[in-house]
C-alpha cells in the first residue's frame, strides 16, 4: 500500500518519497493541469489531495468543489481528467432489481495507493499502521488490483458496489456469467464474525429478488485462504485468484 504499483519504484533503487514528489510535480501538477488550463496551482494541488482523502467514499461533487474552492461542475470536470489520466476511477452503484431505496451516487477511488499515501502525508509503515485512512487505502488497493486483473484479461471492469439508504453495504459486486459475486474488504488481520453481516444481508435480498449470485468472498489484511460461514476468505497475499 505504501509503495504502490508504479514500475519505476520496483525495478530501480529509488526513494519513494522523492519519486512521488517528482511525479506529482511533473505529471500531475504540470501535464494534467494543462489539460484543464488550471490557473491556480495551489487550488489544484488541494483538489487532488482532497480526492485522495475521499478514496473509497461516495463522490459528492458539490461538497468536494466547495472544500477545494471551486464549483461543482468544475470539480466534475477535474475528476473526469483524473479518470482520463488513470489517476482515479469511479465505481458505480449496482441497483438493478433491488428497489429504489438504494444509494445511486458513485464512489471515487484512486488507482495507486502509493501516490494516495504520499498525497495524504503517509511516509512510513509506522504511520500507515495507525493512520485513519488505513482502511480506505486497503480497500483502494484491492479495488485497483481487481480492475488491473480484469483489464489485463481483456475484460470490462464490471465492478460495482451496493449500498442501501441506511448504510448497509457490500464493498464490491462483480458481474460474472454465473451471477453477481459480492466481495467484502477488511484491512484487519483477524477475521471478525460481524464482517459477514453485509454479505448475508445482501444475499438474502438478492434471493428475494431472484437475482443470480456467485459465491461470496471476503478479502482481509491477514493471511490464509479458507471458507467460513459459506464465504471464501482470502488474505491479501492469497486473493490473486479472485475474479
């Protein structure tokens, strides 16, 4: 999560902090902002950091724009440029056949946790272990790995999330030929029984609606691969076979 996935940091003896600083200065702050003719560099820097802090959250463009000092439409345009530049992506909510009382706002995700961590000021493992964004970083890492896996296989992303109006949620839904596969993401290293609540709630609702489903899965920050309560549980090292 701290190093991220940019190749240069894996095949050269580079200091991540220096590389991310140079990357932000040359690519993000120079090239990307030229695409949208940003006049206030400080404002654009703040916007990108605010997006990093919102990775894994519902995307409220009006609130994001207000905090960055820009309008909602400008925030929408800037997010679109981050998507075009493969710095971020939007995960759409899945609401087919599940009624009207569901969240229909997309989530925003950064596509590299190393850059995300650097933008949030996380520079070492010790800070990462206790940082409030640790869970969001883990969720972001898994989502980005799922996207890369599908793109590398020549598949469409077909990744969604599910959330109802009172906050019940499944982190990722994957559309597969056998049906929708619900996936829960938890950064903790020890599996807790309440981690399965969202999966159970969604499965019951899917059954009521006659939705075809695939086996539920849970990816967590520990180790191992096994089944528990009818759910395929995978540690972060082992989840490569997912999807």
